[in-house]
């Protein structure tokens, strides 16, 4: 682990990125930017944060989920790190910061090591204390969801390299002990000792490493292509194709064809169907035969609108699929067009594809679109979470209710 010479780590979500529904119920620190979320990466490499500062609207739900307070240390050195800095290659630069040093990208402070008395929020270069040495960085802060995908392959690989040295993990040899498990390529295949690998699984590590987390299950006749990461307790269903640049968090159910996709955790895409170049939140369920397009027929740049009333933006990407918020449900046979955004809590059960940007808590069928009633939504949410032996805390329920209420007012 890199040394920070006893500086206290403080993670800061400055709220200056626009990630659509992905940050309705969690801060940008929880975006799955590699095998780990950004918060998990920084914690693993630099130790537990002394504080996690997020926008006020997310303060209570963040404290409830992480147990980390937002109060900054009052003495000693503080290393402030902007959680929109997700590039694992910045690790050495963070570790080498001395007191009074800062890394900046434009007016955004990526990180700064300061005396606790000088530590300030937000992280804006023009507001750094006098005398701080601000160094322009080659690294950049995430600003939009698609930026997660831009650096996903490299970050997955870096995280797997760190996981390989973690107790409980082993590296699958070129000739696995089980002759019914296939192994291709020279990159590492890092598997936790509690994971279950069925016969006739193929690990294709030709283009990058592969990670299988604790108590994860890989069912027969599945193919995993690196770089990819399967989170703790997740299951890859029989005959699945998990393509390169795919990562999922804990307790996911994956199946069919998935590639170039980041899934936060506790989400299901178990059945046949295609999911590509997309970013999913938590507690998403995609019904059997759900397919998404990740390439326009014109082979042109994919535009996107993160909010129904927001501007249409350029992604700079030819391949881009969907942004799907927490608790979205799609019925069987759902078709998602290129660049679709599904708002938090939306329920899609229409034979026609939903609009390219679907409002939060939309209840969409062939009869039209109405609002998902909040009491019914909360009832279903609790039922779904109970299936993973979890239940929502009071702050989480309050935040869901607030997002629902804000959505109602935005449509009035």
C-alpha cells in the first residue's frame, strides 16, 4: 500500500459531475469504475477514509450506507481526494503529494495535501489556500457516465493486480487442475478460494485479466473474456458470454451476452439477451430477452440526454448503450435503443422501446405512461431487497421518497 506519511484520507464528492440517475441514491464515490468502486479502490490503497464529504442531499444516506462521517479532521495532514478522480494510474501521484501540494485539472482540484486547518470544501483550484503548489495533472475527473467506460478496461486490470495479492485469492495456472476448465491467454485469472467454478467454463485472458470474487459462482459452458470482474456472491448463469471490459459488484445475476458494462451491485440480467457498453445502478432487473443497442445504424457518435428536460449531449463514443438507474425493472422482451437513459425506479413493460430518456419512477406500458405510486414502489423495493437478506434503512427510504417527490414537482 502506498505511504501517505500518516495523512488522513478525506474523500470528497464535489457534486460537479452530472451522472443522471446514477447519483440519485448514492454519491459519485460509489460508481463502479473498475473491479472496485472509486471509494473501495482508494480505501484499499490508502486505508479507511477519515471522512467522506458528499452533496448535502446525499449526506444522510451516505453516512447510513458507509458508516463514514463527513467531519474533517482538525489536526495533522489531510489528503483530500476528489472521488471523480477514478484513474488508477494516479495512485503514485497521490501517494507522493507533500504538504502544500495539489493536483488540478482546470479549475477542478483532483487532490490536495494540506494542513487540516487549511482543508476546504469544495475542491476548486481558484479557492485553494494561498501558497499551495498547484500542479496541472494529466489525469481528469469524471464528468459524465460515459467517462466511466472510457477508463474501465485499465481500471479493472489495475484493481485485479491489487486483488491478486490479497489473502484468499489464487491465480489460476495455465493448466488448471480441473481439466474441464478452459484457460486461454497470458493475463492472470484471479479466483477467490470460496468461488465455485463449474466444469466447461472458459476463461479467455488473451486481452486482459479476469477476477472472480468471494462466493461467486460461474455456471457450466460460460465464457469470460478479460479484462472483467465478477463481484462477491454474484452468479454467471449457464451458457453466458461475459465479454471484455465488464464489471459487476456484489450479488449480481448475470446471463446472456454482456460486454463493456459496469454494474453497481445487486442487479439481475440473468437471461438471454444483449447488454453492451452500459452503466447500471443497483437493484436493476432486466427481464428475459431484454436487448439494448449500443451502435447507431449510421455508425455515428451517440448523443444522450441524462434528464428528460436536460440538454442533449455529445458522448464522443460510437459505442454506447444505456444508463440505467437504481431499482429499474424491464419486462421480458424489452428493447432499449442506443443511448437510452432509464430514470431511477422506472418500470418498463411496453412492447415498443421506451423513450430515449425515461423519467424517474415512470410506469410505462402499452396503455401509456403514469407515475409509479410511491407506497407500492417502497413495498416492492423492500420485497426485492429482502431476497438478498437486506432491508432499506430510514435514510435510504427518505432519500427514495425525496427523489420521487422531486420528480413529481418537475413534471407539474
